[in-house]
């Protein structure tokens, strides 16, 4: 039976090993990694799926910000990576992780880079407001998806939400 626990309670080396297995060691070159540069995953909504004593999946959520060309700054949360060990990828663990993370975030504005059919069908993510967003690296525009109340519309850049000391 799969149990969800706070990601911060799991050995970080085990998480990295799972991510390497799910996405390959070259995963750090992806645009999503640029979006989370310099920030830590959010404790609480970032989760691990444990089966017995084995880590079988993780979801991480990250603070990011939309900086509109009109000067608006809208905090968002980046969902991902959602990772499941290859031998368990058709067992519903990813859906369980995403649903639990969304529940923990309420109706906060979320975004991700992912399969629009999957994330739209099961979780209501859409590209309706993301068409003029810019990211720090290459991405397939139709895969840039958002969900929740307060998702900004219009032109702007997405980047890490690095908080500075006041």
C-alpha cells in the first residue's frame, strides 16, 4: 500500500536517485530546472510516495513568479517534477501525488510543463492563459499549463521566486 509522506522526511540522495531513474542524468539541462534555480522545494505540499520501505515516487513544488510586461508580479507555484520509478509508472502513483499536492495548495495559482491531455483531463490544467509567457529556456508552448485562481494572463516572464532579506 502506497503512503504519502512529506518529502523533507525522505533521504535527499534517494530522491535524486529516483529522479535520475525516471528522467535520466541529463535532466538538469531542462528549462524547468532553471525555473527553480536558487530556491528550495516547498515543504508540506512536496511529497514522497512510499511502498513499504521503498521510495516509489515524488512530487516537488517550487515558488516561482510571473513578472508581467506591465510590471505585475504574481507569485505562482511550479509543479514538478512528478517522478515515479519506471517499474511502477502505470500504477496511478503519479496521479495520487498530483491530486494530493493540488489539494494541499487549494486554489492557488499553479503551473507546470507537461502533457496537456493528461494534466488537463485529470486535473484541469490548461494553456488558456500561458500563451504569452516567457521561460528561461526552450519549451513546447502547448505544454506550458496553469491551474487555479489568480493565474495571470498576458505577456510576462516566469522565473524563480527568490525572496530577498528586507
